[in-house]
């Protein structure tokens, strides 16, 4: 009973946070003004009615579905999902984001027991665009508190390699995992060695100060690969690709 009480308090607090976030003053409506680019190529000028952000996703999958309206006071919202859109660009700009915030829809690498190549479509916020890759951030809910009965927000970071035709976003922790073995040979070990040796301490400090450090690491990896870098990523064997396809279905 005590565990249920703590859980109920966490849910109520979270719902209250959502209502406060959505109860905006009409003068602030422009902060929700976005241009949604659909997979058909159509661009929709609209306003966010209910966001995809984790803060607004207590009882649904975060970073996936959202609703928009044609005007700030429109009463007929339209729902889209990460499967429907290419990107979401905020019209309002700030000093920190002179070009406006941009969210993009890509497959998220999320290995499971049936397939190491399992992915799910997710919306990511663009963090930094590099020469050979782009980094993103997104938030998710994770268990926290006493016996994991509470919930807290966690910010994750990932990278999309520009030479990947599937546009998969890999969480940083997966870049130095066995997932890279077939498609990006040597990247797993290269990433691990990035923080070792004479320059390891320098790289470690850079990583603490800059969450886009992985862009420099990937550039160095491609340089080491030489002409072979043009062939990356290597295709997955038919057997593995078939397993991946079956897993998605």
C-alpha cells in the first residue's frame, strides 16, 4: 500500500507539471509555432497543441506522437507521429538557437533479445551538425527513488552517421558496443581507445565539457579508415537483415 501511495503521488505531480506546461498565456503562443515537414514533402504551418516531449508523455510513448492546430486558439487538433514526419522546426529563434530548434524523425537503435538491429522511430532534437555526423538529444522517463517507485527525466545523447542510408541514431553507449562490429568495423575499439593513451585525458576532459565530443572521434575514425571509409556502412548479411525485418514486423 505504501508503494502504491508513493507511485500515486509521483503520477499526480507529473500530471500537474504537464497541465502547468500547457496552460500558456496567449502572448506566448508564438513559442509553439512550428513548421512540420511530412514524409510526403508537404510543409504544415501550425502550433503545437500537445507535445511529443517526455514531460508531456506520462501515459503514452515519449518522443513519438503529438498534436497541432492551425491557429493558437483552434479547437480541432491534428495528430501526427514520428512515422508521419521528417522534421519539426520551431519558428521562434533565440540567442542560443539563432536558427530555431529543430527536431528530426529517425530510427533509434534499440537492440533486444531477438535482434541486435532492432530500431524504433523516434523524434530527436538536433544538438550539433558535424562534417560526417549529427548529434541529438532527447529525454525519457526512468524509474527512480525508493524501490524504483518514482519517475524522473533522463537526457540521452545519440549520433547519426551521415553515410548511413537508414539514418539510424545510436545512443553514445552503443557506439563502443558489438553493434558496430559488422557495419562499422573497428569503431568499437577505436571509441574505447579514444579515452586511453597519452591523449586519453585530454579527450576525457573534452567529453565532460562538450556533449558533442563524439563528432571529433568519428572524424578521426574515418580518417584512419582511409579510402575504405567510402564503403561504410557495410551491409548487413541477408540472414541478419531478415531477422531485423521480422523483428520490426
